C-alpha cells in the first residue's frame, strides 16, 4: 500500500507546512506513491492569507498528481478514524513557543509514529516514547530524512500505544504536577 504521511494543523506559517511540501520531493524519489493526508483548516485561516497564497501553488502541484489531499477540519470521531490510515504523523513546527502537541499523543495511541521538529514542547512526546524521529527546525532535508527513516523501518517505532495512553493520561499528568509541587514545597520550606 502507498505510504500515507499525516499532518494535522491549521495551514499557518508557524506550522512549517512548506517544509513538508519541500520534503516531498525527496520522499517521492523513494516512495513514488506517497500521499500527504492533511487534516485541519486550510482555507480562510485568519491572519494566514499571505502564507496560503505563498504555499498553495506547490501544494496544488502535489494534489494534482495525487500526492496531497486536504480532508478539512475533522471532529474527534473523525480524527480517531484518521490516525489508523497514517504511516507517520508529521509536526514540522517552526515556532519556539509551540507547545506540546496533543495530536502526537493521539497518533501514538493509535500506533502511529511521529516526526516532530526539534523544539522543546514539540519533541517531548517523541523523546519520551521513542515512537518517532526528531527533525531540525526549518530544514526540509532533515524532515525528509526523518520521515524516510520511519517509513523504511516502521517496526522500530511501533511502541506501546497502551503505555503511551497511561503515560499521558490526565491523571498521570496531574500526579506528576502534584509530585513536582511537593518537591518544590520541600525545597522552599
């Protein structure tokens, strides 16, 4: 079956979509049938009109030959059906203030590895689970290399979806914060 690369985000400059577009040239050399399945708003994104005008011509070229498909903004139920269709989820974020991406955890809970930018919040789930690769920020060649590595060795990134669910469950996060606060209270007392 053809490799399916997912991205779930607004079509916005800080999301680094143009780096995935540029990475596709190298990916298509190795996997000529590869497809990007893009979930999220891509039309009329407030404040992103100039960015859309800049990136859409290259996306249209990929779409015209069957390598890019927009699926739009999906509901929670639709996202649950989206993830199992992916071979890898990509977060090529550029913004250093970009936080922890919940889509990564959702993908990993569905057994889908992730390629994320080397930004503090963005890279954490990959580092914590080993279910993916980290690419350099704003570097299409690094992004392509990381995606190809995951596509070529999927078994190395399978991980344990149940362990991911346990580790990132709200209860686990709350318990970790409580433990941190207790340690801080001990230090400050």
